C-alpha cells in the first residue's frame, strides 16, 4: 500500500494540474474573447453573413424541414387543414411495387453510368496529359457536353435515338450490320438509352477533374520510378492511381449523388413523367414527380424525397468510411 506521504504528494500534483488547466483556459478565453474589438468584429461578420444566412434558411433549411412535416400529413393542394397520418405515407410508398422498381432502375443507372464515366474520364485525361498539340481544344471539346443544358442535350438525343432516321442506329447498322433498334419504345433498351446519354454528358467533367489531378502529381515520383526501371504499367499502378485516389473519391461521391437525382433526361425522352415504356426507365425522381405532381399526393411525394435523402446520406457515409482504406494523400 502507498504511504500517506505518497498519497499526499499525488493529491498535490492533481490539484496543481487542475489549477494550471484553469489558468490556461482563463488566459485562452481572455486572449480570444477579452479583446475590446472582438465582439464588434464578430457583430460585423454576422451582419455581412446575414443575407446569405437568410437565403440559405429560406431556400434550403426551411424546405428541408418542411418536407418532413408534409410527409407526416395527408397533404393536397386544395386541403386547408392537412390530416396528420404519421408514418402512413412512408408505409404506402414501401408497399408500392412501382417504388421498388424505380429504386432498382435508379441503382442500375448509377452503376451503369458512374463507373464508365470515371473509367473513360481517367483514360481520356491520361491521353490529354501527354504532350500533344491542341490540348486546350480537346479539353474544351470534352467538357462541352457537361455545360450543355440537359434538356437541350436530351432533345438532340431524341433524334439520335430515332428508330428510322437516328444517327445511332445508322452507325450501328453500317459498322456492325445491326438491325434498327427502337430505343425509346422498347422496354429492354429504355434504361440503356438513358445510361448512354448520362455517360456522354458527364464524362467530360471527370476528364477535366482527372486532368487537374494528374497535373498536380509531382514529376519526381515518375523520374525516380524510371531510374529504378519501373514499367509504364507499374508507374500507373503504384504512382498514378494512389495519388489520384482523392480525385477519384471526390468524383465518385459527386457522380453518385448526381446520378441518383437523374430527372431531366428521362422527362424529355418520355414526356409526362411516364418513365418510358412499361415504366422501364422510371427512376426514383420520376416516381417522386409522378406521386407529387401527377397524382397530387404531396405527402407521399415528400416521403419519397425524404427516403431518397436518407439513401444518399447513408451511401455517402459508407463511402466516407471506406475512403480511409484506399484514399492516399501526398
């Protein structure tokens, strides 16, 4: 057992440590908040931020919480006093087979469009990163589809996908002797048509971001690898890919979130939010539009929007968690 003298010494050390901590906190508080102009500067900062906070609250926070309130009520545009129904709208959505079909179509679109976008974007960025002429022209040309309004691009693809006079069928027939495909009226090709449009439109964004990432890699890594006799594939695998992992992580999150919210392209290809022939291209956003503004069940529509938010939030959290294993920073 410890002697009374040792216990007393330990008690004095703890008391001294506590007093030292209090003094440090007191000094820190005085240094941070005790200045005469601190509160004046803080007030000025909040005054400058007030317009942005008002806009953010009015157009982001209020609609966000309002959607949860609407989803808990039987809400119609002409109903003055909505009835509180709790989780009934969510249960109605979960019992609807069309919801699960639209969710499956959305997942298929995400997987079918995001992965090719990143792969093609990286491949094209590697080509553009080489010493070639007219690099700025090609970079602009690849980025142009991304800045093209999705509605305008979808209207162009209405002609490209035309069964009898479409450019895509003409190329496939001339090169591979494939018979004309009814892209917009055949349920088997409706979702692939949307995926092709998504890849064409959003690959340019991946190209530009990957190209910026490639140009940010220190050349000394490649020079050292060449001195050691590393092949081009080894340099790509052990230098380029690991150092591009933060860029890939950013693109993957942004692309997945954007793909889950695909709407304009499908709405233009099949007007009226029908989701294509036999609902073959109905995604969760089209299903939301159908519920909220087709059937005017705003409560069920808000429930769909909240479910989509939870899905995207969970997927993003999983990606953030897994990124610790494969994302490397210089």
